């Protein structure tokens, strides 16, 4: 048993490839419902993903486009952004509940294996808590979710990724040191957050992150792999087993590099 070890996963792009068919769709639908005079293309959204957090992402876009007057006279821009984001989250959760965002290869398997081996398993994300919980329910199911040690998400830390705050909080709550945990990320922003928290991490690239640099990642893979569909090794140290998948022994090999 490895009760002194923890597996911490990001949500978007790690549990499911949610950005293109989930968050972007939900943002644009919310913009339409609120009468916003713009929609985001996939190319624009790829650049906006460098800003962690949905509300922050929208505020960054508006800061770059001062010609857009989103708030009505007398209305605070932050209040309008928050309202749009709340509606966007509702749309996103409905997409998840409708099965539009299946789990990525190997995620449910690895989480179950880690729990069975006595690891703590948690999620650390800049997305809203209810959005993360919806993805978890869809990807791993209620029984596995009930065995997990926690979900740390949303606005519970002062600064979002690439700041390390959410990972430092997760470590404190789990009672683990950085040498006792492995992170799974998919983006440069998330990998930077893990690195700044001193956490060893592996990367499974997602739709928008295949060209991102990951200089501190122990390994970079296409996904976590399934026995009948091996993960593709991309960079770093190859920690896959002989079936081409990431398992608990792979996680121990990542920790052993320190």
C-alpha cells in the first residue's frame, strides 16, 4: 500500500478533452444569449487558454478589445462577466451530463488503480468546482469519486495557474510533500504551476496543447493509454509499461527520479 503517495490530476484536457467541444461551445452560446457582439474562434480560444480561469479569460479578452462595450450603462463590467460565466457553466454542465465530453484514454483506469494501491487521488483545477465535479461524475462515476480525497477548484486560491497556488493548497489539504505526489497536466500553464510548486509531473497533450513546451515534465505522452490502445511517447523519460500505458508503477518511477 502507498498511503503516503498522492496522484493529483488537472481537469480540463486531462480528465476529458473539454476545451474545444465543451468550454468554447458553452462560452459562445452564453455570449449569444447575452447579446455579446463577438464569438470566439478555436484559434482565438487557443491563445486565451494561456489565462487560467473562465472569468479571467473573458476579462483578458475584453482588456485586449477596449472597443467592445459589454456592460450596459451603470452596470459593473465584473458583474456582467460573472453573470455570463455563470450561464456558461450551466451550459457546460449540461453538455457534460449529455455525454458530449467522454473521458480521455486511461483516466478512469489509472485513478481506480491508484486508489486500489492506497494512493490518495485528487483533482486540482482552475475551473469552477461544479464544472469539475460534473466532469468527474461523467468520467469516473459516483463510486470512484466517493473514494477520492478531494477536488480543489475555482476561486479558492488567490492566483490561478500558472501560479502554483492550487497545487500548494492541494498538498496542504492532502498532508503530502511535493516529493510524495505526482501531477497529471495537459497544458503549459498547468505544467508551470506544477513545476513552481516543486511537483513532479507528466503531461498528456490535449487538442490545444500539442505544441506547448514542457521542459520540466518527467514524460510527455499522447494520453495515459489503454491496453488495446497504447499511449504515444512524445518526450522525456518513457514510463509506460510493456502494454504502452501509464500505471501505478509508472507513477513510482516518476517519483524515483528525485
